[in-house]
């Protein structure tokens, strides 16, 4: 986009095409053009003659004069010529180096002698070191980060003591250097950081002057201080003293007597040294930032190292601009500057550097050229020119003053010039990567991304997040990698826009790899604990999400911290080290792990308001496992387990599990036979407002002799309180140490009864922890009241269908841009709340408005409509205006809110909406007395033509129809209330669900399609005098748009979608006309009726909805308002 006041559109980078590097955060080698350096001249100057031509430079210095800029390599005049021992001495009694080895004994030290060190205050240091071959050694303090505390230089004539400002300091604030001269005198030179932050020079404890710059101590014991004009005075562990020149990038170079560079010291503390014999280099030593060295020796042009056996280098060169180059065994030339290796550029034709080691010009593989000029003595870009080979366009950017603003000049191939201004920054890093950051005022919305182009020419986008992580994307801002602050990372590979591989590297180097199978549309993982999934394991921001085989949902944030939501609903939060820090329950209660150092010593529990509830401390053998369970031995010597769901597991004296207690006081008890020791009963005792509720599962026993053997069978039974008949039986009960158990139900199906799911029973204000718990409670309550086993099977079939429909809806929300975690959590809450309301309705005593029998029937019928909301019909009743609102927005999306209306009215005859409006209904308004009220209706006959509305449809019609009173419709009356897309049904849905009803005949635009994904359904025009619905349903692997009609047999699938995001962006779908009903889903595979060629972008056109309606007498529904 063009800068302000510019007549053309231009950016400070050459191309709109971004191709991120495969691994953009590594630094591979670079192939460069390396000319033969000219011979050095013999000059009587300690910094000498010209250096070799810079590697890759086409315009390198022609001779000595090219480098003879004023002061460039002339030794400055000043005190740095005097080494510390050259000052006036004092007798040794004045200052004695502390320690067991004094200055006079140092000459006697031999290699591998062990010495003990002391600090300034005379205290012994906890670490010893080994003496080098020339008596040199470094004393380090292990208790304070292994920092250097004492130095003995080679030759045993000079030593140094290092002082620090505090225990946590890593850089010294005082260095005392003591040297013994040839006449036996000892002098001391001190560098002390004063209160101003500046460094002072002291001679024998007398302040001489303030130094002009910094004093630094490298990890290898090198001491250096600035002497002014970019020069440094450096003393190395081998006893040598040199003066170095600092380059713009921060590196420092020292030049030998022959004029060539003898050493380069880089800002990160790394160093390169060259030693020569007869003018020819025979040894090159590379020392990294941690002080580890690799020595290369020359033998007939081949360089080898004992530290890296098998590796051979050729043509090693150290240039006076601080660059090091060499040729590796694969004949590739490597260039290192400031400790960074230039990114791989196998196709780069030219790379030039200036005399300061900064990149000067580069030609990329596509022929484009970038030239850069830096401000003198800095690495700040003064100007940049980009020449696009394909178009002949030249783009020049020149900095304005010291601000992040540039003058722009663009010249096209015909010489036409356009000018303008651009706000932003242009930087070039030591590895040759250019970074472009857009600024304010360029007419673009800033999103935090910067544009990176390494020397390979492959441009990518990068964004630094507030948590310290770095997001790397391609030109479409699609994630390619995430680099976390703990050095872990996530890498992504794509085929087109589809992510096909995701790899996470943990801080310890371990990896988890995910792969996508396009044929099955599933993700697999190389970790056996992570099963195949339909869900993509990484989102657009780099958050990693996956589910493990135990049902736990894991998410690793961009900061490397992991959250685990267990099957019990508890959320475990780990730190970047993977250590558990906190457990939070869905109720808001939470547990904080207490540590002393790396050791777990207990925990503290808080309620959701943050008030202290309980603290565990002072127990023995405490251990916390990966599931968040705490195990310890109590004062009685018994093993106790405090689980992540906050239940407490206790064992009896025999070590058998005796009791599991929940935080609310509910508990599961285990009873054992006194004679055989076998488990004889499992009791679930639930705390409710009306007292304890006990559900006993008693183990069945054979008849006593002589009729039987009196032994326990494999069956546990629960009896109906009313008549003592068996309600349910369980076999093959397998108990685990946590108090959960698996079993087989009456049909031989494998089931599980978990402590966290079984205890919390329905009640006013009750909320289930999980779908499984709510599902079980509702089914269990219905089993207590429904004796027909086939009806129970049908009920569970509908419940499973309902859960699948809402689970599918998560895909819609994710395609609309919502996070999968948030959508999944919201969906699970709605499913569980729906079951909770129905359980509450069925469970209540007979003082309710409806009888127990009626409430059981209403619950079963509601689940039929929850399974598929389009099963609601009006037939001859004039309720289309209302049903077309609550079918998509209520039963379709907010099933829990509709279940609350049904339960509240059925129990009390009252309802309060979200806006605080109260509604009262009389028994005679709610009675089911005749066919007009839904009497005689059945699920079995529901799909037959001309079926009446169900009792639930009648109940919702009668109660919801009055819930828009007082809204006002501008005096238009009922015509305004019930018109197509009218205000009545919208206001009712606002009051009941808090959501807005969507109206569209078909989503043709992207905006409408986005709204449809978020809503999942809509109200539409059904033709003259009729209002109907649209719904989105997943059928097999595809999505369908269903045109609902509220008349039996009239619902149709009118559109098939194979990719929701593609449909959102382009409208791609396939037109189809097929009947739709719940049974149809099992019999018909939608993919069999469409071909790939049927999928087309753009709006689909459908037949008019002109289906015949029943001709039976039409009842004007709005007259039924009560």
C-alpha cells in the first residue's frame, strides 16, 4: 500500500509473494562469492596494512588506502598503552592476594594442582578449579551461578579478584588486578563501578580517573575496558594484552604486526583468534559465548580439530570487518559475522559487506537486488534501495532525521518517478535478514506483524506476542511456526491451505508429531496415548490442543504453559516446566500446589471467591502424579489419595478402599462381607437440600443350603423403593483404587460408574460437572419411572443423537472463527444443562402442576424434539410464526433454555425470563385433555402424515406465545407480531435465550453465511401465509442445509456442503432435493447423491417453496393466547 502523499502503491519490500523458510529459526550456511584477498603490505604499524577483501564483495578495497580512513586502525594516544603492572609499585605487604596460594607461591603452580579460593571478605568459596599448563586458572562460585570470582593469568605473575554487587548479580562491579614485576614489587589496578554507574580507574586503591566507557568480563576470563573512540584495552587469560577496535555491529577486532586481523571479539562473548608462523596461519581458535573452545590446525591447506573429529575445513579466513569464512567438506562456503551464520542462500549470486562487517548489498535468487547504507558507526539503516528485476522498478527509502520515517522515491522501467513518505522501520540483522515494520499513518491497520526476508529471499511474517512467544506465518497469515519463550516450538507444514503436519518440540527436546489423512479427514499422532481425532491439533495462534485416551483435553498455550481438562471436569494448569501449579473445578473452587524449591509439600484449597477452605501440610511420603492426584500417608499410617476432582479416597485397615468423599459431603461407601472379605455392597450417598439420598447396589447371593451354596454371584442390583423390584442390575464389577468402577449393564454393554459423575443428583440450582454425569442422572431417573425396556432403549438412542447434533455444532462455531475449546465448553454446558432440567422435572414429587406420569411423557417427547428440532410440526394450527422462531433458535441452538421453560412451567406453572418478566399459568391452560392438546400423540406415529403437534409443541406454543407482551409493535398489532421475520418471535427468543433469531431465505453473501454458521439455523419465508425454517445438519462427512416446513413429510435437504470454510468464503455447495427426517439419516448417505462437479461457488437457486398445505380447518393460533 502506498505511503501517505504518494501517487503509487509501493512497500519497502519488493514482492507481495511471501514464502516462509522451512525452518525459519535455524541458521544454516550460505554460499557466497569469495575472491582471493590481496597480499598484505609490511607497514611499521601495530595495526598494520590492509585486510583481505570482504567475502562476497564485488567492490572490496583495492589496497591499503581503502582502509586508511582517519583513525580507523591507528593506535590512539592514551593510558591504555600502559599495562597494569607498569605503574609505580608498592611493597607486597600492602596488598596480598587472598587464598591459600599467595603471589609468591604462584610461580610454583603446576598443571592439575588444586587450589582453594576465598572471596573479598575472606570466606572460602565452595568451588575448586584445576590449574592450566601455564599456571592459569579461573575460580568460579557454584553457589552463585558459576560466576567468576578469581583469575590467575598465565605465567603466575598476575592475578585478579572479582567482586559483585549482590548474590544475584551476574556482571561484576569491581575487578582488582595484581601484578608482580621483575624487581619483586607488586602493584594493583582496580576497576570499580561507582554510584553514578560509571567506572573508575584506581591505582593501589587511589582513584586515578573515570573511564570513558564500559568494563567487561568474558566467561573465558578476558577483561576489557573502553578507552574512547571505539577502542578497547583487553587482557586475556594467556597474559597477552591487546588494543581492539569496535565495529558498528558490536564486534571488536585486533590486528597483528603484519596488518591482518589476529582476533575478533563479538558482542555475545564469543571470540575467534588466529596464530601465525612465518606469516602463515597455523591455528584458528573459535570460543563460544560459554567459553568452550574449538581449535583448528592447518595441515597442507586442510584444517582439522580434535574437538570435532571427522570434520575438515578449507580456506579459513578472518577479515578485518569481523567476518569469518571457511569452506566445509560439502564445498559450501560459510560466512559468520557477530556470532551469527548467514541464513542459507544457495542461489544468492552476490553478497557484499562493508568495512564494518555489515551487509552492504545482496542479489536474491530471482534477480532482485537490495542495497543498504548504514549510519556511520552504527547498525542503523540510513537508506535502502530495492531493484525488482522482473519489472525494472527501483524503490528507494531514505531515513528522515533520526525518526522512523523514510522519504520514498520510485522509478519505473521507463524512468517515471513517483515520490512519497513512509512511516516505519527498516533493519538488517547480522545474519543478513531484513526486517520491515509498518508504522502508523500509512493508511493500513497495524496487526503486529513484521516482514522478514533472510538471505535466501524467502519472505515470511513474524509477530512477537506479549507472552514472549514468536508467531511465524506465510503471506496469508497462516501459521508456519510458533517459537515459545521456554525454547519449545510448534512447526506446521501445509499442502495449499490445509495443514498436514504439526510437530511440537518440548523444552527437553522430545517431540510429538501429528499427521493429517485427507482420505479419512482424521489426525493421527505418534504418541500412543493420543488417539485419532477429527480435530486439528493447532489453531491460528499456535495454541496446541488434543485429547488423550483417558478423555482429558490438553491445551498448550503460546507461552508453553499446559492446561489439562480431565474427564471429571477439573482443569489442571502446569507451568512451563510441566509442573502442576493449580487445579480448578467447574464450580470455581480451586487448589494451589505448595512447593519448597522443587519439592511439593502440600496444597491449599479455596472457594470460588478466593476464601481459604482447607490446607494440607506436614504429611509424609507426599507425591503428586500427572493426573493431579496427591498421595500421602496420614497420621494413622493409612494411605490417602486426594484426587484432582477434590474427592478423598480412604482405605481400611486391610488396605481395601473403604470410602470416597466428595467436597460437598456426598460419598461412596464400600461394604465387605465379614466372613469372606468380598465386596458385598456399594452405596452412593448424595447430599441434597432435602437430606441424604442413598442408592445401594447390593450384591446378589445364592440361596443358602440346601437350596444353594450361599455364595455371592457376579450381579449387583438396585431395587425400586416403591415395590422392591429390581430396577437395574450390573455384572462384572471391576473396582479401581480411585473408587470408580467398570461394569456390564443388563445388555452386556461396557459401562463405567465414576465417583465425580454419580454423586451429584438433580435439584434446584444443580449443575452437572460433565455430560456423562447429566446423561446418567437423567437416564437413571427415567429408568425409575419407565418399565418398558424398549422405550428406555429408544430414549437413549435419542439422547445419543441429541449429543451428536450439538457436538457437530462445534464445527460450525469453529468455522465461524470461534476457538474450538470455547465452543466445545459451551456445547457441553448446554447438553448437561438440558439433561439437568429434564431430570429436575421428572424427579420432583407429585405436588407439581403436572403429574409424575405427564412429566415423564413430556421429558421423553422433549428429547425426541431435541434429537431433531425439525420434528416439531404445526399441521393445521396457525403457530408457524412462533415455531419458526423457537425451532432454530430455541430447540436447535439453546436446547437448555427451552428445557428450563418446560420444567419450570410443568413443576410450578410459573416462569421468569432473562429480562425478569414473570409469567403465571393455570392448570386448565396447561392440561392435556383432548387431541387439540396433544392427547393421543406418540413418538411411534409422529412421522406419519397429518400427525398432530406433540404435547411438548402444544405446551411450548401456549406458554411462549405470551412472552412478548409489553414489547410494543408500533400499533400494528398481531400482523406485526407474526409477520415474516416479525418482532414477536424475535422478542420471545431474546427473553428466553438471550440470543437474536436469524432471518434469511438462504445465506447468499459471506455475511449471511457467517451468521448462519454462528446461529446453526434461521427463520425463512415459507411462501404465502407461511413462515418456516432453515437448519444446518451434519450427515456423514458432509453438511446439509435443511429447509424445514413444520408439516410432516415436507422437510427437504436443499444444499450439500463439503467444506464449511470454503462455503463461508465462496459459497461452494451442491444443490440437491431430498426428504429429511431422523430415520432418513441412517438410511441415506448424502455423498452418494452428489458428484464433485456438483459443488460450485456462489449462490444456489432453489425451487420456490410452494408445497401444498393440509386443507383441514385452519385454527388461528394467536387466539389461543392465555
